[in-house]
């Protein structure tokens, strides 16, 4: 076949993030907290006992339990290079129980919960607990070998030009196989996929988001581009990444280099277009504002799980 074909490999997204039932056209995203972008018009999460109880129940992680290499994310993100056999960070991190133990897995899980909570208009911590306690169907079995095949660093990219229809079909077959693995892993009961350490960290992230939601909405109003703020219902995923990253910096005290790098990588993985670059810029502006206000003095004394 002489004519070249283009195949967009970045079209497949992890299914759990995008399988939530979307509101009907008669009420588009009617319960989404981002529609009331300012907290005066919409307060999605009730303050009070829920946050205090969740904070008390969350146990801190120690440096000995989680180790993660920070990378510099203060420069604009470059095009991702494919993983190599010598690049350990591209491989799933599995503990001795055969479950994910990487902090990236916790951030990814927290993002999926927060995204679903925004679509439903529900509290993300309660939604997390609901999913944790969801009873499995009789006879359900999870294939744990899928965890070794799952790649947290599988990024999309530009359309790929191929010479023949056979090459295009092979690329699509590989893409469909990876999507099936993602769908199975991300929809499985969390206790079968993530270690207890990661589940505790996920809860802490969600509690931090709830605690800082209203103040971070005001920050996002200042740093986000106008086209995001004008159509917030179409940017729920990107705004969720911002909320998670800002909350992890201000509440958990994780080093900003790690947080920004992880946020940019999640944007590369789950979002489209210029989202990684915009999220990088928003978080840089946010962090610079914290430094100028002197708010980081207290954060440096916190015990961070990922410092």
C-alpha cells in the first residue's frame, strides 16, 4: 500500500478515568464543582468532622518505606522518550506482596477518584472509602500478572506515520492490548492492586484536597488560562491534577520538584494538547507565590512522605 497512514497512539486513556457516566445534555456537568469555579457560588465538600477524622486516621509514610527520585520540572516539559531496558523508573514498582508500591500509583488512583467525585458532585474521601469497601462479585479473580505489564509512564504523542495498513493494524492491536490492561488494573478492587502504604497515601492526598479546596480554587482562578476557566467542565481532569499537586505541596510538604514532575507526567499520560506545559507553568507560578508569601517556612519543617 503506497499511501501512508497516520495512527494516533495517544487516543486511548485509562478507562477508569473516563468511564464515569457523564451528565446528560440537558444538564451538562450539573453537579461538577468546577462549574461554580469560585467557592462563593459552590462549596463541593462539607467542612468539619470529615476532614478532621480523615486527617487523624491517615498515618504518615516514612522515607524508609517510599523512595522516589526527584527530577527537575521547573523547565518546560520536553517530548517524552520511549522507555529503555536500563531505565528502571519506567517499570511498574511492585512490592513483595505483588502490589503497586510506587507513589505514582497513589497519585494516579487519587486522580481517578477525584475526577469521578467531580463528575458526581460527591466527596472524594467518601467515594474512596466506598470503592475500598465495595464487595467483589462472587467468583471474581484478578490476574495479578497484569501489574507487571502495566506502565505508569505510557505517554501519548504525535500521530505516527506508517507505510502499510498492516503496520497500522499492528500498532492499533498493541494499543488495544495496553488499553485492556489499563482497564482491568484501574477497575479492579484497590486492595488487590495497591499496597496498604499506597492506599494510605492516596487517602492523605484526597483529604488534603478537601482541606485546601476553597483556597486553591481562588489560586487556580488567578493562574489558570482563560480558556480553561471559560469552559471548566471540559477541563475537569486538568484542574484535578492542579488541585492534587497544590494540596500535596502545601499540606503534605512534598518537595515541589517531585510534585511538579509527577503532575506534568500525569498530564502527559491522561490529558491532551498543551496541558502538560500549562500545568507546569501554573504550578511554577503557584510555588513562586508561596515562596514570596513566606508560607514555605512551615512546610519545610513538616515530615513529608516523599522528601
